[in-house]
C-alpha cells in the first residue's frame, strides 16, 4: 500500500508541475516518429486522441487503485495509511474535475464513447470515495481535515460535472452519491469543528480559517450563486440552471434540519467561508452564503432565530464576522457593493442585537478580549 501511494503521489506531483500528460504524449509521438524515420508528419488529430486516451487510461487506473484501497480498509489492512488514502482520493477527484473542465473548454475533446467511460469511472469512484469516508469515520482517529476536504471534493465533482456536461450526466452520479450523503454531512460539519479540540480556541479557529482559505469548497460558491438568483432573478447568476445540484442541496438541507449539532457544524463552516470572502471583497458570495445559512439551513421560528439556541460554535464565530461586515460597509465606496453588505448584515442583525443587548454575551466576550 505504501508503495502504491508513493507512486500515485509522484504521479500527481508531476501533473501539478505540468509534466505528466505532456511526457506521456511526447513519448508516444517520439516512438511513432522513430518508426517512421521522420520527425515530421505526426497527425495532429491522432495526437489529440492520444491525449484523451491517456487521460481516460489514467482515470481507469486511479479508479482501480481507489477500489483496492477501499477493500483493504474494509478488511482492516490499511490502518497506517488513512490520511494518505484520503489525500490520494482528493487528488484523484481534483484531476477528474480538471479533465471535465478541460473538455467543456475544448482543451480536451473526448468522443462520446470515451466520455461515457469517464462518467462510468467517476460514478464508481464517487461510490468508493463515499464508502472510504464512511469506513474511516467509524474509527477513533479519522484524519478530520482530510475527510472534510474529500467530502467537499465529492460535492465539487458533482457540481463540476453538471456545469461542464449538463444535468443528464450529473444525474448519473446521484445514485452513487446518495447513500453516502449522511457521511458527507458529518465530515463537512461536526467532524471538522471537532478537529484540534484540545487546542486554544483562537489557534483552532485560525488553523481552520487558513485551511479553508487554501481549500475553499467551490460547491459553496455555486450554492451562493443560486441563492443570489433566488434573491434577485435579474442577477448575474440568473442564467445558472442546475436542477441536479439544487436537488442535492435540498437533500442535504432536509437531512440536517432538526439536528442542531450538524447545523452548528455546517453553519460554522459557512460563516468561516463568508469571512474568507469578505477578506477577498467578494461581497456577492458573502450575501449568497449567509442567505443559504439563515434562510435554508436555519429557517427557525423568529424567537429561536434570534437566539441561535444550541448553536454555540456558530455564536463563537459571529463576533468575528459581524464586525468585519460593519467595517467593510464603512470603508466601501461602491454603492452597489454596500447594498450587498447591508443585506448580508441584515441577515445576522437580529442575532447580533439580541446577544449584545439582551444576553450581553458578545459584550462580555469583548471585555474578556480587552
């Protein structure tokens, strides 16, 4: 197992350096050139087909490796490699996302038969990745950041397939993904916030925040765009029609409703992602994310809504993000951007004022910091 993981890590590293596919293609063309005793006349279309064929073969190989890893884990034979297996699976899914994106932009041109094979491998890999998360989260020492990343990568892959290829292809992944959605939800929320529980809260928040900055879940960007369309159907996101993703989003929301611990965990992640977007001055995404949190995930009765009862982790993070929004409103000069920030602030205002003026929770926290 260690040898296989080492080889795949080198493979992905070569790909990150932009060498893996070009080396394979150049080697292939060089052999053909020698057979013809000429350096010219290589058919461009044949070279292109060779490139797509190389990608497909790589995906088939990685799918087989992932299957082997899951089976080994199920038999208890890979207990020392959990973190590396999760990282391998994330790297593989990112490679698949990149390949589908390249197909949609014309950098790759899969024929219909090859594209169907790609989707078939992706469907199998989706199921294997979900099962891997399920198996590892049963154990006492699941690598939580890596499980969080893989859960996001699975949702990113699903979103990328629908955006790049359409809803029909995305729907083929639903049957593979659905059985593992409860495990994905746990990896996205409660397990992520439980990471580094023994550390100081300030350091723990910083480590999670920096992790999200490096590995921002792109499916949440899509989710934010859909929320903006619901707020204003004339927005730039009005062209985004993703029925399969909407159904998946609604399934996740319905699954977590009523489970305060899970809502608290996912809500904490959404607030942290919002803070990252404020730093980037991406105020549209901030508004979309907070609308998803407050309207979709919470949608409680008015009295409970302003308390965020039992949502302790979210409440801890609110004094970080609310003042950030206030500061940006005061400093931003673009009137349209200010409106987005004000709309985002309005979604959090009742909770903020309740805990400032009625419970004194936030005021006391501020005094402790001083």
